[in-house]
């Protein structure tokens, strides 16, 4: 933009290129959901506090006995 009036070459300027703002998986957003949160029963909706180090799908619902999922 030699004159600052927006008539510069196409594809060059703010908002183009490979800067920040991508939509890839960021840090800390992988498959593990971290130590806090709940395990949820897909059958009855019961919520159980997640126990660190214990995958939710290895736990059974205290109400109906179904396998829990991470919620």
C-alpha cells in the first residue's frame, strides 16, 4: 500500500499469512481431560466426581451399573 489507501498488492497485509489464529489442537486439549471434572453415565445421567488416574470408562454407575464416560 504505497499511498495507504488500500490499493496495494493482493494477498499482502493484515489478516493474511501464517500468523496466529489457526484452528489446530492447542496445548492441553488432547484426549485426556485432566484430573478434575466428572464421569457421566450415558444411561441415566448420574454424575460422579472423576478420580485422577482412573479412566471413567473403567468405572460403573452407582445407580444403574452402566459404564461411565467422561463428561
